[in-house]
C-alpha cells in the first residue's frame, strides 16, 4: 500500500461529531418527557388531595340545647354547693386512747350528749385524791376555827396572852387557805376528768367518723399518729347554698331576692329560696362574689356538699304556661374572629364558622339568640388558629 492509500484509510477512521449528536436515541427523549408528566401529575394530585393528607385537629365538642321551665326565665344563674352554716369537727381537749364511741355517720345527737370517751382511770384516781384532800382540809379548818374561838374567849378573860391569840388566828387563816387550795385542786381534777368526755356542742347529725376505739386522740392532732377530731357534726337545719356570682353580674343580685335551687342529685325538683347574704368581698383569683342562699322549703333529701344551681329572678316567677324557652350552650364555645363573637360548628368532619348573637349568662351556659340551633355540635374552646372548613377529629 502506497503512502496515499494510507492517508485515505486514516481519514476514514475519524469520528463525525455532527453525526454523533444527531444520532442520540429518540427513546431517551421520550423517557425525559415521561418524567415531566409524572412530576406535574404528582403536583396536581398534592394540591387536590392536600386536605386529606393533612392530619385532622382533635377537638372536644358539646351540643346546643333548649332550656325550658323557670330556668329560662332567670335573670342570672350561678352554681354552688350546699353548705351547713353550723358545722364542727368535734375533738377532745384531753389526750389519750379512745375507749368509747357511741355514734356513727348519720346518727343525731343533742347538745351536751356524750359522743365519745377516752381512757381516764388515772384521772378518776386524781379526782378521788383531790376529794380526800378537800375533806382533810375542811376538818383542819374546823379544828383551827374552834381553837381560835376558844383562844379569843380566854384572851377576853385575861387567861392567855395576845401572842397565843395571834398564833391561833394565824393557824385558822392558814387552814382556810389550805382548804381553798384543796378545793382548787379538786376543781382542776374534775375539769381534767370532764375533758376526757367528748360532748356534742350543739344538736346535729354526725357526718363523718374520724377516729375509732383504740386510737390516740389529742387536741390539734399534736402527733402524726394521733387524731385531732373524733366526728364531724353538722346542724342540718342550717343548710344553705353558697354560690359564686361573677363580679360583672353581682349587680343583678340583692338581699331578699327570690331564687329557685336545683340540686344536681334531683334535677327534676326545684327548691324555693331567697338571697340571705352577699359576702362583702370578692375572690380576686376567680373574679366572683360569694352569695348565700337560704332554703324556704328544704326537705330531708338535701345534704351537705351537694352540687346546686341557683336561678335568680328580678321579677315574680311566671306561670308554667308563660315560660319562654331559650337556646343555650356552654360558654366555652364562644371565641372571637376580627372582633366578632363566633363559634365553630361541625358539619361532617369539617368546621363551619358561624357568627353569634348572645344573651344572658346562665351559670355555665350562655343564651344563644342567633347563629345556632338545638342539637348542633359545636367545638369547645376552639384553637386560636382554627379556620372555616378545617378538618377535625372528635376526641373520645
């Protein structure tokens, strides 16, 4: 092969760059295009199903109800508890082991009646000793008195000197002093013995038994192993309702105002009452004023510490046929958005924000004049960031 043929052969081996790029497989272009279509599809699906992908907000709910009867007529409703105005934890003034307990929960006692007794044999012995000392001192005083009278008679007749008379007088007065001391000791022993008897300070009913026979009782529970009181006693005739009225509504309450009392234990029965006293101080932590309501038709079913709802009236209660029913809901459903009172109602699994027109506060509930209907499910204490059409889940 000559030189010219070699050069031609070498040139034939060179790569044509333009041809290399133009010959890229068309299958790769289709692959990139497919990637682009999948990415766009995923983005569209994300925005379409975004609501379903986000976790639901867990909420507590309440139901809007219809208030009927005289509850709907009340100008104000407050909650409270039945309290015995005359109540005491009856304790011993002495310290010792309890040997007798004559009453249990629910028993009634009279003023001065012995409820319990602590061991007192040693104190009874002290009383007997004090009695004997008084008797001896009385005899000594009698002898000293007779001797003094004799000496006075002898002195008058000139048979004895003045010194002997003065000694007789001193002996007599000393015996009087010793008699007084013995009587004082006797009284102290009797008081100590009386302190071992635990008596009822007033007539009432035993609410709780705080100690049992065999236990140590002591004034003010002076040790960790002793009991401070034996029983808790209450005068059931002094039962009243103590209700907390908010500061903003206390102007609606006045002494003598008529009320009805509804006990949680007997929701279908109303007790009549009246405002007995408005305590002249406020609770700064709760912004409430304590109000005491007396019963006018209490019965034996009313017990201390029962929960109660008090309806305050600014006018005479109407007849049953004149009652106007009102829509109410828990006060915690109310929140604010842009300065307006709103609530979040649940429709299916999402929220619906509704504007509210509110009325009276009736205890733990508030009157709904417009915006909700009885039976609506509404969110309690909605979060500050909650919005309309937000997915929620009801907490169990």
